[in-house]
């Protein structure tokens, strides 16, 4: 495959994806995702917005230090302070460090947000790119809200920033407004009307407000774009971003009419999807393309018969091509530490010795309670024991009584900032009583927005997996918990959400 046919995959899960409500991650969680992206062999990892907060700066710095394969990008506005701060974090990646600077170019943004003229915006864009180019030859410029920008002005900006040293120019659909035919024409216009366009890679960054992020990205590729900015599971602000797995697998599956490829090792896609869901608590919808639970399920009798006779009758890709071995029975109570560790590695987890020991103890306890341990159980163990935020609140023990003849009552003992507290409260049901007790002990004013329960695997001995969404002062967080006892799983999810609120209240984000 020629270089021109290879599409650069720019993953922004750690930056734009993290701006999905409740999806913010701590540094260690970001590093776990970054290592998985490294295994997938994505070309660029956008690690964060260094000037947004000390946490973001440190995360970009740590990713730049730890990741050795992909390029590492940091976002910054078109001003000296942002650019200097970005390179301060990115410098550890050396030539792989990419400064990604942006400014809005649409009339609506220039008038109402920037309060700047075309000339001022053009001057700021050129100045920013030149300053960034003073640090590195790897400079990306984004024209925020490009699809609502007048094309002659957009072409003028693109030409100017390339002359100033931008090697990648991004044409983002910031608000998810465009449609495929329009986006194709925008990219084609730039290819035809920017004299120096071949000196830079045209990039696309699509949001999914109209459900067209992937379709728009593919249309842009057909028009000549060479880079796609996307996220695992399509997470991101509002309705999300272009889904990495959907773009990559489309190019792989429809190579017959789209002669493009990527460097992504697709067999690591499913592990990346599960890891992100585990860390953020954002569960993938069952009918999600590529990585949803139903993506390779065939319920209709005629479909089942066809698949049994010849898989290609109804499967356009294999589960194995994304690293999926559905519901694979892997371990039991007699399995040893070596087999356990090896399977975790195959699932995409890279745990240190201490974390492996903690997970193994939990595995043995679960194996005594369940006859069969599946991959999904291992994901839940890692989520519950390892991938957690700092515990301001810690569940010590609990007991719930409920039935048709007694008022549901929960007795909960919680460690709150090192002090053990205990309370018993009545509720409308066992979960309601449990949540009321936890809320009282934590002294929290958070409001419960959503509570969902699911079984991780089949059978009455399956672990229950609970997700809780809380809101406090306009900030939403997701909590996740798993346990064979569904009420305990609910309590763990609620406490996980409270811990996220406690540890992430000061985090700030900026949208591209």
C-alpha cells in the first residue's frame, strides 16, 4: 500500500473523548488508555489540553514520557502562553511531540465568541503556527467550526498556516453540522483552491450531533483528507466524536471501493473498547457497531442457519478481527496465578505486581462463588479492584433487609476520609435505602440522575454490574460497581460516583 493510501489515525479519546459528561480520567487511567492505544498502533495520541489544568499538564507530560510509538499531541489555543505550556509537556516526546493549535474561523464564532475580524484571526493563526514551529516541525492547526466558515476565507487561512509551518491542517465539524456530500465538497474545494495544500496533511474532526460523524469522515477521505481524528467507542462531547473502530473497520472491510488503509492493529480494538468502558463507566450500547454486545449476534433463525453454513453470508467481518472471543470460558477455581495473569494480558491489561495480586485475590473469591469465570468477569474484577479513583469514601460493610412484610432497611458502614461511620435507614426499596444511607454518611448533595443494572454473564450466579449517574453543581459523573450481590454492586457504583465527584471537581475542559 502506498503512503498516500494510508490514513493517519489521530486518537483524541484522552482529550475530546474525556469531555464526555462523566468521562474525565485521572493520570493513571489516562496512561492505561495510552498504553492500549500504543498496542493498537494508532499514529497520534492527543493526550490533553496542557494549559487547562495542572492535572491535564501532568497527564500530557506523563504520556509523552511513557509512550514510545505514536506521536503525542497537546491542544492549545492560538496564543503564546498556551503554546509554550503545551511544548513544556510535549518536549519529552521529542520529534514525536505535536503542538496542536486552533482558532475559530466561522463568522458566528468570530463575531460572538472572539469578537475579532478576519484579518485579526488570520494574523493570530499565522503567529501561533510560527511560534509552535519554533519548538517543533510537527505542528497541526485547526480552523474551529470550519464547516460553517466561508470557503474563500477558509482557503486563505489554510494557505497561510501552511506557509507559516503547519504540517497538518484540520478542518473540523465542531458542532456536528455538516452532511457527507457537503463535507466532501469542502475538502475538495480546499484541495483545488489552496496552492500549497500538498505540503500538509488535511485532517478531519467530526462530531456526531446528527449521527453522521463516521459518514462525514469517510466522505472527507474520499475527497482527499489524509488524517481522521476519532475516539474509542465514539465518546466525546454532546453526542460524541467519530468512532475510531467504525472508521478503521470500514476501511478494512470496504477496501474494494475505498482503497485506503490504516496502521491500526484491529485485533486490539475490542480490548480498548472494554478498557475505556471499565475506566469511564460509560457502557457501550448493545447495538453499537463493531464493539456492541449484539454486533456479532444472530437471533433470527434464517441468519443463524446461514452463519452456520457459511459465516460470510451474514458476517462482513469476523469477531476475531477485532480481538473478540465472545463469552470465552477461561478460568476456574483451580486456575493458577500464571494463567490468570496471562489472560489479563490478552485482554489488554498491563498491571503491576501489587495490582495483579489484588485482582487475583478477588478472582479466587469469585471463583469459589461461581463455577465458571468468563472474560467479562475479569473485566469487572479489574474495574472494581484496580481502576478506581482515590477513595474518599470506602464501603466497609453493609446489610440489607427487604421483603413483602417489612420496610426495606439498609445498614451501611462507610469510611469517610479515614473515619468510620455507620447508619441504618428505611427506603422505598433495598437500593433506595442503601443509597439514602450512603448519601447521609457522605454528607453529599449530589442528585441521582440514572441507575441501571445488568448481568455481566448469564446464569443466576452471574455478577451484577451497576451504573449510577450523579449530578452536583452542573457536573455529571458515572459510577460503576460489580458484585455477585446486586445490592452490594449498587452501593459500590454509588460510592464510585461520589469518589469521582470528590476527586475531579476542580478539573476544567475546553472544547474544540
